[in-house]
C-alpha cells in the first residue's frame, strides 16, 4: 500500500533540490502533486518526466515572494481536486556569507519575503481548506542553522528559527482541527543551493561541511524527502509541532575545530 495514496499535495520550490526530491518521493507514494517554482522550464520538464513514469503531477508557476502567486497556486489545486491534504513550504534562498553589518536592507527584505513571509502566506491560504476538511499536514522547511550558529548567516538563521517557532504555534492553534504542522531541519544537503555556495567560496567549504557532520558526509535530497513523506503520512498522525532534524548529527555535536584535531 502506498503511503500517500490519493492525497493532494503542494510543494513550493519543487523544480530542483530538496523540493524536487520531495515531489518525486510523494508522487511515488501515490499523491497527486502540484509542483511549483519560478524556474518554469525546469518545472515543466520535471513534471512531464514524472507524468510519463506514471505520476499524477501538475506544474504551477509560483514565486513565493508574491502573495497572489501563492493564493492562485492553492486555489488551482483545490479547484481541480476539491481538497488539499499536504502543503510543503520548501522554497527558500541562501543569501548570506557576509557579516550582519555588510548585509543591505534590500538583501534582508528579499530573504525574509522568500524564506519567511512565504511560509505565513502558504499556511494562510491552505488552512481554510484543511480546517473545512478537518485534516491536513503542513511541512515547513527549516534548517540546522535555526539551531546552531555559523558566521555570516544571521538573517537566514533568523528566518529559519522563526519558521520553527511559527510551526509550533500553528500546531497548537490548529491541532483541534486535526491539522498537523511540523518542520524539517536539514543539515548540509547536496543541492544546487550549496553548489552555488561552493562556486562562490571554493572547495574548502565543501571539505569543511563533510567534517562538520558526525556521519562523515553531507546528506542527499532523498534523505530529506523520506522525512517529508513520513510527516505527511498517516503514520505520523500523532506527530505535530515538532522539528525533525535530518542533519547527520550536525546539531548534536560541538563545532568541529580543524586546528585542534
Ligand atoms: N541544501 C541544504 O543544505 C539545506 C540545508 C538546510 C535547509 N535547506 C532548506 O531546504 C529548502 C530547499 O533548499 P535547496 O537546497 O533544495 O534549494 P535549491 O536552491 O537547490 O532549490 C530551491 C528551489 O526553489 C526555487 N526558488 C527559488 N526562489 C524561489 C521563489 N521566490 N519562489 C519559488 N521558488 C523559488 C528554485 O528555483 C529551486 O528550484 C530551503 O528551504 C532551504 O533553506 C537546505
């Protein structure tokens, strides 16, 4: 029996990286997925391939920093299928690698719009449907950086910490409506987001990432997708308000200090 048979799911930022893996895994478990992204060429190509291999998948353009795009995405899924069972607020950007005093207000506002306000808006438009159904699962993508500090990433960490706090609040508020709200905190995962960081800062950072994770490697998008499938499934029916760390032990260890070892 597939774990998400017949469920209707929306994934933001689903054309690449972790969102791509979540969409693929959820489709494989029988869910009808509405994949959304700003990269329409990649999104369409991905959805066509999934549909050819037997999935039930739609692509919808959605820039999560634009309120009307989020409203339209959720309206489309509900108009077409009559319901919404799973919302994965996944899209985010990595703006950072600089000290706070070198970050511009423009960079701050862009990061907050894409990484945080998007989560508020996704929930705002999805919750009325989930409340009406008396069921639903929301998964917000947080980060290990919402748990630990790393130089240069204050704004990103602030947004992810807020995502976790909002997740807890909404779990309390909407538990009585049988709507579960959880977050996932990945450690370093092999995605285009990190390929960009390596391109900017060099291979040294990739070697440091490996050493920072007690498991001795960085993670794969599929490992995060497995956690999302679990949290979305009925197997997690009594699990809400939690943050699931998929981080190879990164947040369990004190900071790795290469010079001392
Ligand atoms: N990769 C990691 O190591 C890591 C670690 C912790 C948390 N995360 C979180 O996991 C999530 C996915 O990260 P990833 O590494 O797969 O990122 P990624 O950059 O590899 O992929 C992100 C996807 O989101 C899309 N996107 C970017 N801006 C968008 C916007 N405004 N609206 C809609 N879509 C947009 C991109 O086109 C892309 O398809 C993010 O929330 C990220 O913060 C990632």
